[in-house]
C-alpha cells in the first residue's frame, strides 16, 4: 500500500501499531510516491503483561540495502579469508603429509624390486609424529627383509658349497672304478661312494630342517614344556643307547615349565647332548644341570672334551662349522646342529653361549654350553 502520513496521526493509521497494542510484534511494508520502499516494525511497550503503548520504527529501503550490502561484503571477506587459509593449509598438509607419504610409497615400491640399496626408505623419524613412526617401521621392515634375503643367499651359497664336496668325491670315485686295478680297489671306491651318499642324505635332511625352521617357529603355537621331565627322558635314552661308555650326571634344583614348542626345545637339548657325547673321551663325564636364575631357566651341559678355542667360541654356532673330534668319520655331522639350536633358542626369547671349563691350574677340562630360556612358575 502507499505510504501516507496524515497531520494528526493515531494508532489506527498503522495496522502494525494495532497489532503491537495487542502484545505482538507488527510489521509493515509501504511504497512512497517516488517508488522507494518503507519498512516499519511496531513493538509493544509492556509492564509485566500490561501493554502501555507501542513503539514504531521505520526505515527506507536504501538504508536497508546499505546494511545488507555491508553484511554481504563482510561475509565475502570472511569467505575469502577462509579460502586463503584453506589453500595455505592444503599446501602445508601437502608438504608435511602427502609428499612424505608419497616418497615412502615410492621407496617401498623400489625396495620391493630391490633395484636400490637397502637404506632407500627416507628417514622421517626426526618428525616425532605418525609419519615419523611409519618411516621408522618401514625402515625396520626393509632392513629385516634384506637381512632375511641376505641370509637366504648366504645359506644357498653354503649349501651349494657343502653339497659340491661329496658330489665331487662321488664323481671321482665313479670315474676311478673304470680304471680300478682290482676287486679290492673297486670295493674301496664303492665304500667311498656309499659314505658320500650317506653324508649327502644327512646333509640334505639337516638343510631341509634348517630351511623350514623359521616358518615353523612363526606358525607353531607355544605350550608349557616341562623342562626337567624332558631332560630326564633324554638323559635316560642316551644312557641306554650311547655307543661310548660315559657317565651321565643330571641335577635339577626344582621343577618348572617354560613356554615354547616342545619338539624344538627337545631338538636343542638333543643336539647339545649329542655334541657333548661326540667330544667326550671314553669313560668321560657329561654333566647336565637345570636351575632358575631370576625369571630365566638355565640349562648347563658340561663335557670332558678338548674344549673350544677362544677364537672359535662364536664360530661354533655358524652354519656348517666343520671342526669335529679326532677319529670321527668325515661327514658324520652336517655342522648345522648348533646353528639350528641357536636359532630355536633365540626364537624362544633365550640365549645360548659356550665357555671352557678350567682346573685350578688353568688347564682346559672341557666345554660348557649354557642355555637360558624364559621360565614359568
């Protein structure tokens, strides 16, 4: 409706005022003669709930448009600032998160193809955040992977070397049979072939056991192993079956169990007993004792053999260690027993070491192998 302003104005001239006098908010929109819009708002003036009057405010549309324009400009400014912050934050996140993750992904792919060195994973551990943790984990993983690959390659090279020796011996013996001077020489050559075949059979069996040991230790479930009962059984078996006349002495301070894979723990104990038997002289003593040291079970194997040269104390645990007792036929052992034993013990969270036994004068009286394993109650 058109805006009219009479000389003597009353509330009846404005509908929004009448609404306000009832206690509600009234609004109105009118058009002036020049086309400008007038907006009005009437509010009730109350004391408690008694309406005492009404207050009407009016403003031209131009004023409102100015205010709306100011609000729009403010909104655009806030939007522009937010957009700028978003862009800067994106650039920052790209530099601090996306780019390092992309570098790690590229390095991981390169590590999979093994086209670069082993330390190709970028080191972001100095960041001390999740990206740094991821970088450290990937570096540890690739180092373990390369160590495993290097171990496999070294193992394959050792196997090839060890198998090549008996094969060469067999080939020479076979070629020599054709030119043998007589039945006696043929029999000697055939005996060499038989011994080498037996050696190959033992070697291949031990190699097969060593090659699948890591996977088996990772898959097998741990159980409670009665260590004292296990050793008592093994000692009784070797007392009965040993070809040498030996004195087996076994002592256990207490009975307790260890968590582990019983077959593999038994394999370690058999290897160490067999090793003591091999190096012990006729009528020698083999002592085996079990005790607890803190939270560890400690098993000690003692013999009266020649002992271990100081410079060979770690070498005896290498694969295909070849130093054997005097008089033992070549190839009787593959040289993998102590290496396998250390691998099993370390997989169970324990350790194995060797030292020499000495008398009061300092002379070597034999060797002592010490195995420690986590113990239960």
